[in-house]
C-alpha cells in the first residue's frame, strides 16, 4: 500500500474514533464511499439475510459501532479504507441526513427553502458537511420512536434522505473525488432536532394492508403474522423465520407467504430479505424447491 494510502487510513481511523466519542456509530469506507469490508456471505447466494448475527465483519452499516476497540478492529480488517461512514437512525442522536446534491442539475438548496416556506419550518443551526462535488449534508436528530426511511428524490429533486439502515460519509473521509469536510462554524455543533413539519414529510404515508390473512389460515395464521409484526430491531429475521417454519409445518405455509412478507415489510425488512427468509424456512421444513 502506498504511503499516502496508509496516511489516509490513519486519518480516517482518527476521525472515526473522534466521531464515536460523540456517540456516532461508524464503519470504514473505501475510496468509492462504499463499505470497505465485503460480505462474508457473498459466495453463498442461498444464505439467509444476515445483519451481523454470524459474528463476522462485512455487514455494512450493521457493523457500525461506537466502541473504540471494535472500530480499530474494523479498520485493521480493512487497511485500504480511506474514509468512514456514520450510521443513521441509531441512538443517542437517531441521525437523519439531508443530502443536498449538485449533480442532478437542480438547485436542491432552493428546493429545500421552498419546502420550508410551504410547510412552515426552519432548518436549525446544525452540523453541515461539505462534499467534494459541492453538495452539502445536513445532520438532524430524529425522535427515538420514529423510523425515517432512506429515499432518493422523493422529498424533492436533488434531495436524498439518509435514515435508518443508511449512512453518511463522515467529515475527514478521502474519496476518489476529494475530501469531505465540516462547514466552518458547525464542527462543534450537535445534530439539531428535526423540525416536526419536516419530519412528517420524511415519513412515508401509512400503507393499507394489501394481503389479509386468508380465512383458510385460521386464527393460528393470524397469530403468526402478529408474532412477526411485534418484532423489534435485531429479532425481525428470527421471528419471521420461526413463524414461516410453523406455517409450513402446519400446512398453511403457501397461504401465509404474502401476509408474512407484508408483516416483515412493516417491521423494516426489505421484500428481498423477507422472501429469502421464508424460502429458507420452506427448505428447512422440507417444502422448498
């Protein structure tokens, strides 16, 4: 590795440790702004979705930590890292990132000002990170009981949102296009509370149930769906897998696939993750292809 790369890695680690001291969970990033460590399951396409339960590194934002020893271990496993990512949605800040892009050909800052005027909110003084392309990341803090999803251009053209399951490139990171830095006067600020009017815009509209539990599945089927809906962070896959196994064992697996997928989506899993977990349960119980 070139000396400059080693210096970039050392600086990235130092910045990451500093961010962790402020309660921000971090992961190492490569020059492409992607997580530096590849998935340990990449060669097993049939592996059930894993968010780090296996104990190995390489699960993207799910590796994020504020523990200095773990952060050093992550960077030791990725000596090519030149930056770090800050996980959004985690306590204590429950970080929300407002990414004002300049590459889309639109004036994203003007679009945000227009939204503020229309919906009667003001962006408070908060941390602002300047990107190499001339964009800005605004750091806001969300409520502990609200999950803000990631989105691209949904709020307005050129405005992307980094929420739960996403990450922001941390200031001091070196990428292929340059270095991220904190805007003057905002370095020592804490992420300001997201204005309620803006927060409402960041949340998706409530989704009506699309796949009610079939009558043939009975009360047991509805109970399994409710079991999945009650899952908290860290137990969503486990509950979904258990419920799907019970459904297939009881002969109602095929009828419950769609309701279980809908329930899993409501807990925060993606459709791909949910269907992969249910397929694993089908194979485990002898009902898979």
